[in-house]
């Protein structure tokens, strides 16, 4: 997850997608998203990189090794800023499924979550 964070900040789509399986599914419901590492590579800007810089900041990351499931709360900046949650499934240390839910907000994380900041 930290490699993805670094890759997005660097505009390095290849470094980011190397964290995913060949047939990974990446979605943000209700969008059906992108399937396959190469489709995701193009979605993240391909060799040219993203049109505008992107950045993700993790607030909480958790992992259940028994189920190979993880989740993280994040702030993401691209064309706009969003706060959200991603649920990921791992297969042999690579991400096979990424499903995120996010909400646009101009507020900083601590203001967005209010008194429930932990």
C-alpha cells in the first residue's frame, strides 16, 4: 500500500500496477472499473503518467492475514480531493481486487471526520 502511495505521488503508473495481479479488478462502485494490470496501467496514465499529479495519504491500514483482506482509510487528490475507504484482496502478496468508496470534500481529514478522528 505504501508502494502504491509512493508510485502515485511519483506519477509512476508502472510501479503502481506492479502491485496488482495480471487479472486484478479495480473498481469504485457503482463504476464497474478496470480489469487487468494493463488496463489499470492505462487508467493511471500509462507511460505518460497522469494528466495532473495524484496523491494518496493513508490514515489507517488494517490487514487480516487469514482472509488475505485489507482496508484503508485515505485522502486522495487528483482532479479533486476525496476521502474514502478501500477494501483489497491479496493473492500471493499482490492485489487481486481493489474496491473503493470515496466522497469529494475540500476539508482536511481531521475536519472531515470531526470528533470521530482516531
